[in-house]
């Protein structure tokens, strides 16, 4: 079974990855967050690999990160 998406990833023309993520909890709690990862960010390659690669202009769903 495929895990539900936790948001979307979009790549800007300069290669920056923007993540729009949502977390939901008990009682209808909900939180939204936006993260930007320019190509110079130390976590850029990890994020790019996690979303399965992106090209400028593309948008993909973001799978949950594994529990630690």
C-alpha cells in the first residue's frame, strides 16, 4: 500500500525546490509549512532524492519521510 502524500514539491527555474507540507493530528489539528531548498543547501540532494527527482517547472507529491 502506498503512503499518502504529505504535500507537494515544485522546482523553480533556478533549481530551487519548494516543499508545501501538511501535518494532521488528533481532533482536526492541522499545520502547513513551506520550505525552500536552493541548490546550494546542504540538504538539497537528500530532498531531491526523497521526491524521486524533479525538473524545473515540475511538481510532484511528497511521500512521508521514514520514521526514525
